C-alpha cells in the first residue's frame, strides 16, 4: 500500500519492503494553462522540466560525474540510471524516471538528491508557478507497487528549480525524505553547487 507523504516527512524504504533492490523514482508535472497574449504576442514555449539525481558522499558532491541527468544517463557505478528526457510533461503518469539499484549503490554514497529544474528557465521567463500537479513517487521495481508518493501543493511562483526529495542511508537502511524545496537556481550546475 502506498504512503501519501507530507512535506518534510520521512519513510523507511528498507524496513517496509524487505529485500528491496531496485526502486523507480517517478516524477511528474503538468503545465498550467497560460493566458494567451494579444494577436502579436509570441506563443508561449512549452516548459521543459529536467529531473536529475545528485549522488553525495558524506553529504557532499565531490565529482560532477556523480550527477545523473539527460546529459549523463548512467552513473559510473551503474546503480543509477536516468530513463530519458521528456521535453513537455504532456500525458498522464511519470514524465521522467530514475532507476536506483539501492542494493548495489557503493557504500561511499550516503545520499541521492532528486531535483528538477526548468530548462533555460531564465531565458524563457518560466518558473514553477507555471507548473501544477507535480509529484515524486517511489516504486518497487520487483512488482511495480508504489511505495510512497509526495504531491507538491505549495505555490512555487518565481522558483526555477526544485529539490523534490532525498533517498538516503541511515543506520544501514534506505529512507526517503519528501522535501519540496523551491530554489532560484537558473540551472542544474548552480543547483548542484549547493552540495559542494
């Protein structure tokens, strides 16, 4: 049975799902309806949200190769895999997925931060206030059962990036923390610097 999480809530993945190996992190969002301008106004551009996983050692990003995103789909350890970029967020279900093999993540990594940023947000004058129905969910890859889901409900107007949540090790078990923290970082590079 899936647990519906609130912001800041933490849940154990290992304890409630014995033998958990691979988990699918699904992220989804919809573009809010935008007002159409006048006859000569440019057509609003589709909002391209990009999901990424940042692998941390002792809570720090020590190598840019520890960022898994549309430009680096597979972590060097082979334990974190980005399933590809969705350019529009259209349609139901997950827009982007990241698969994490929790059973095989090298011991030196203690935290995997799941973030989403809007591609060229500043240039396109786009922000998370133009996004609705955003969520992150964790699925047990063995049986496709959803373990937990966090729906972001706050107003993130003006925010160009989002820290959705963290998968982390604590006392030998894997846990998930629902974060929902908006930031003004213009891109993934700036967002990742928060962890260096």
